[in-house]
């Protein structure tokens, strides 16, 4: 039966331990020098949207309403 996993133009290449992307001695320069500055410009965390803040306040209000009023209702009679 024919091997269908490899296409007709693909070759199976055996790489030694010193070849491939994980090799110890990497290139002295990047393949694309424009990538390094772009990676350094990654954005940080942004502000929450108005909808997210509204939903958070709604959840907080629901949590407060769920709690017992005086805080003493949670004590067991002893």
C-alpha cells in the first residue's frame, strides 16, 4: 500500500542534533531584522470597556445583596 501521508513533492528529511530550529549555535543575526523591533512594541493591558465595568459593578451589587445584612446572621447559635 502506498504511503499517503507525504505528498509527491515532499521529502522526508532526517536532521541531526546540530540542525533545525532548536540547535545550540543559532544564527548570529535574525532572518528578518524587522521582526525584533515589532516584537518589542507589543501592547500591554488596556482599560476595561464600559460594558465590562458595568457588568462587574452589577455582579458586585448582586454579591452584596446576597450577603446577610448585619453579618451576624451567619453565626451559629451556640
